[in-house]
């Protein structure tokens, strides 16, 4: 990975962590099902960022984090966010 890829991976992971903590605090206060879905989506996005960061360090994780796995995780995140919007 290039230096730009490394910097973007770090930024996405940090942003996902901030969004996850913010959503978790909001869910803790309101106990809303919609916020739980959003929190889950941000948590999964954070997990993907952590896996991408670990892939920079450990080649075994790099073999696990193929583009297909990344796209599958993104699809689940988008589905959770869509459910958040569509849920009444």
C-alpha cells in the first residue's frame, strides 16, 4: 500500500471510531432501535478499519482482507444504514 492508502485507512478508522462512539452514546441515552442499527453499522465499519490497519502489519490479515471481503462488509454497513432510514 502507498503512503496515501495508509493515511486514508487511518483517517477512515478514526472517523468510524468517532461515529461509533457518538452513535453508541446516543443509543445509550435514547434506547432507540434505529440508533442501535446505526451504531451497529458504524461498529462494523470500525471493525473493517481495524482489519485494514492490521493488514498493514500482518500479512495473514492482508490475505483475509480481499477486496471481496471489503465489499461484503460495505454492503452490510449500507444495508444497516438503509434499515435505519426505513424503520419506523
